C-alpha cells in the first residue's frame, strides 16, 4: 500500500505544474456594449501576448509603457498573489519529491495542507487587488498611460468581474485531494499504534 500511496501522491502533486501553466488562471467578464463577454487567460497565453509577436509585445518590450499611479497602488496585492501562487507550486514540487523518495505520510499531508492554504490566500489577495477595478473605484483606463488606448477602453469597456480561474481552482482541489489521501492512510496507522500497547498488556497479564 505504501507504493500506491506514494504513486498517487506524486501524480497529484505533479499535475499541479501543467495545470498552473496551461489552464486559464484569470477570468475577466466585461461589457463592451450591453452584452457580457467572458475571457480567460492562462500563464502561457499571457507570456505569448507580451513577448515575440504578441499584441502587447511592442509597447511593453520597448519600454514605451509607464506604470500609472493607480496600477502602482494595486501592485502590492498583485505581488502577494503571485508569491502565494509560487509557494503553492513549490509545495507541489516538494510533495512530488517527498512522495518519490520517502513515505512520510504526515509530512506530505501537512505540505498538502500548506499548499491548499497558500492557494486560498492567493484567491483572497487577488480579490483584494482587483476589487477597486470591479467596483469602479479605479477605471481600467487608469491602468494605461497611453492616451488612445485609455480613451477607447473608457468609452467601450466596463469590467464586471475579475477572478482567479480554473488553474487556481484545480490546484486547490489537487492539494485537497493530497490532504484527504494522506488522512485516509494516517488514520489506520494511528489505530494500529493504539492497538499495540493493548496487545502488550494482554500478553503481560497472561504471563
């Protein structure tokens, strides 16, 4: 059973990496007119947008973009979100190697719980970061220091919702599965440890 436990734990942890990179990470719902439009972006898609021949590669890559004061206000919460997500990914990597190299169920379960907590913390931090945009306190146009882009976005786009999407949700589910999987193996071990002293007492009584 140890081999089964180690294999499943390792696979669950390993699944975090492609999910984080390829699955949609951010979900945006906006209304350019009277119709709601939903867009989802993964880390890979974001990298493609800002590098090479991507849509925003020119302005950002050539240093033409200047961070606005409004965006600067959001940066601490956004950086906190990124830090929590990175920690979650690192937890997955650590769990993978511990699952392969050891059979320490309690440690792996604790690491899984830590990954779950940091993922939840990322949800909270991201929600705090984007709440001024969703509430209208900060207009999306104020995040751009480019006159034409700002005027177009102000005229046609109203942000209805911004949230972490399926990548973060699936990552939280995987960490939950690691925790539940570990508890399923830890509980019988605790029961066996309690039975051993009782058996020793019975043996001593017969003597």
